[in-house]
C-alpha cells in the first residue's frame, strides 16, 4: 500500500494537470473569441453612412443657421461657396463639427459618431460641388431641349429666367440634390416631398369662371394665380362655388413618356443649372467673407 503522503502527492498532480487543461481551454476559447470578433462585420451603428444620411443630418441640424443650400443666412456664414471653407480638409471640417466654434456661436455636435460626421462632410462637399456624386448622368444640353420642349416643364416652371410662373422656380433646384432624388421627383410627383398644390376652379356670382393655383386665403378673400401667371384677388362674397382638386399639377406619367436616357438628360439639365446658379453670386462677398464658419 502507498503511504498517505504518496496518495496526496498523486492527487495534487492530477489537480495540477486538470487546472492546466482548463487554463489551456480558456486561453484557446479567448483566442477564438478575439478572432471571431475581428472577422465579424460591423453592426448598423458602426457601418459607414451614406451621403443621404449626411443630408438628413444637415437638414436637421445645420439648415436653421447655414440655409438649406449651405449658402448662409443672417445667423451663420456661407459654407458652400466660400473660399475659406473650400480650402479646409475633410478632417478639419469634421473637427469643427465635433468641437464647434464657441467664439462664433457655432455649437459642438460631439454626440455625432465618426461615420455620421464623415457623411455630413460628404454632403457638404456635395453642396460645394467637390464630390463625384455631382457627376451628370446624361447630356444637360439635350435635357434643356426636353425641359423647354417635349416634356413642357417650362409651361409651369421657370428655369434661369425663362418659363412659366405657376409652379416653383427650378433654377437652383438641382444645386443640393443628388440625381436619384431629382429623378424620383420627376417620375413620382405625388410623393409627399415632391407634391405641388392642385388646381382650384372658381365660379363667381357674376357668371365668370377662373382656374389656377390658390396662393393665399383668409376668412374673407383669396388670391388665385391662373395658369398664365396672372393674380386674381377675389372676395369670398363674390364667389358662388369653389372646386378644389388635390391632384398634383405635374404630370404623373413622365416615367413612361420619357425614356431612361431622356430622364437622365433632364436630370442633368437641372443639376447643371443648379451648379451654375451656385457660382453666379457676387465674388466680392467671397473676398470679404473672413468670418469663421
């Protein structure tokens, strides 16, 4: 028989072997875990955000001071065309976004994660015309012929001082919008973000009829703009009936009427015109604009 001391030594040896095995398993498991974590793709919060995300952040946080197109207001300077901002690197712009400029009244947006800040800088570059996103998908000159010709956009819209008055002026529309969004607005005009007011048909007590877009209305009067651009101020006491049509004035069949190539040309015309409008400002403002963004 083995002595008591021999038995204890043998038992201790088995414990040491068991602990060593357990430690080896733990180290291997940790190593596998680290490797798996390294190979695992980044989650939604860590992935790079798109220029569309940057635009959403810009509209939510920046337009109140810098304007929807980044060209400034009474509250903050131009950050889209000023030479000072154009000279700054992406990292410098991201640092300004993160830290703010307290002396100039610009708040810090330190709560934005790195990918969101980069997306915001991408969109600012888009406003500045310094990103590949501004590449034209088609031929702008052909698009101009479509705008003023076959598509008859100019019947309602004005562009660069020519066209109709009944709908919005599109001279600067393509300045701060990517091609995909402009195309969507053309082929799906009924979407909430692109819908125009419908027409109103009015019959007066004197037997006259008028139709157009309602521009202003109160309890006693209304202002109507007819399709030729003329404004009519009418007292409600003079009106017999009002028929309101909620459908968009803009044709809903451009997606089928225009080919893919024609749509691309039309989008290119709007984008090109917007870029020209961006840089048609007074150059003296750029020379004297030395305040911080």
